């Protein structure tokens, strides 16, 4: 079916093309966030099901042929994967890959930042749901907010890092009174503070009472927000400039403002399966395909056919929907 052209046309029924790949390079994490990781889960469990570096490089090379241009490394906590900078550098060298990003809890970031930058890292997303040590401990089940704050400062200070995006899941009665403390971090021009609406996952008993909507967060900020032109209309966050501050705030409003129509994201889970939506109920096992001897073209055939099944939008607003993600495995 396929020829040797450098890029293969791959579109779903709405004309969406895969441009952005999120790779969960490990299922392990050193934090146990309440909305992400089961409390009883062992943070040091072996990563026996993870793909090898060679398998990941091969896979990204194939996906670049169908349009992937941006690659984000996630987890679990990606910095727990041995040799991540070398893997990142190999991915950065693939023809067609234009941008390398990292999503991290930043616990190990200060240690690894120089090697990651040398490997091509330009943007870092850091999860931080509280700047108070007692709440950080409550949410992550681990101490260390000062350690994360130092890593954030290091990333901001490094000239090779273009943007530092702080991801904050706002939860009523837990951290919602810190909204304006986070907004104050926009005093740094490089910083985007991105407020995320709490959503159902496989790890938590979802309660609408916990969810603070974008509209309420805006009201709590209480300052003029000016829209920022977005060079990437497929991005999930709508970004705004806060009056009087050089940094920006963003809103990822999965529950109240679906952004599915422009979605171009593919996700690779920690065990080598591909998801065409964070909330996919059916995933494609690429690791087994590759280990079973499938050629690159056979793998691409399967991926293109799977991408064409991409749903028009997620179904989180459907009470019968069962596709809640296991965040620590699928990488958010």
C-alpha cells in the first residue's frame, strides 16, 4: 500500500492529522498524586513492559512519516527512565521532528536539566498543584515543594528553555484558594500558568463538587485577561495575558469547553500501546506488532487505520462512558 514518500497522508473523518506525539517512557513515578496514581501502587515497581530505546526510536521515525512534528516525553515520571537524555537526543535527530518537550513533576529536573537541554529540550511542562508544603504533601503523598520550586527557577533561568508551563489541577477545598498565588508567578515572562479543570480518571471517585470551572477561575482571578494569538490552534490551552504581568495564564477546560475538534495528538502508553484520544476505550498494541515481526509499513497501515477511528469528541459528559484514563500509564 505504502510508497517511499517522506510523508504519508493520514487523516481521520474530520480531516485531523496526527502532529503531536506524547510518549509515556515509563509507568513509574516518584510521587503518588491523588488524581493520578493509586495510593497502594508501588512507586518503584519494575518497568518490565516498557518499550526499549530502539523500539521507541523506530516508532517515532515511522510516525514522523504520517505527520508527527512535536514529541513530548511523559510518564509516570519520565526522568526515572535510565538514559532519557540519550533517547531524547536520538528522537531529536529524526527527520521531521521539530520540537522536543518534557512533562515532569520536576523532582529530578534540576539534576538532569543540562543533559536534557543538550539533547534538544526546549519547553518543559511542570505539574505543581500547590506551593504550600502541607498541601503538596497531601496531594502528592510526598514532601518536597521547595525542591520543585528550585527546578522551576533553574528552567526559567536557562536561555535554551523557551517556555516553562506550570500545570495546576484546581480542586475545590484543596487548592482553589491558591489561584492568585499561581497567577503571581506570571511575573516571569517565560511562564505560562495553566489551570486545569479536575476531570474523571480511573484512580479517583469523581465528584463534580471538586471541579472548579474555567468561568469560576477567571472570576477568582479578578483581573483583565487579554487573549494571546495562538500559533498552534490545536493546543488544548487557551492562553491569556494578565493585566500588568509579562507571563501568561492558560485554561485547559476539558469539562466545560471541549477542544476536541482541533485535536492532533497521539499517545503512546508506558506499555507500548497507542491511543488516539486520552479517553480512548480501545488502544492499539504497537509493541506487540513490532516484536511480532511487523514491517514498518505494516505498522503504519495499522496506525493509519486506527487513527481513522478517532472519535469526534470525548464522552466525559456521558454518564455511561467507561473510558476513564489511567493517568500514570497513558501520560496525561
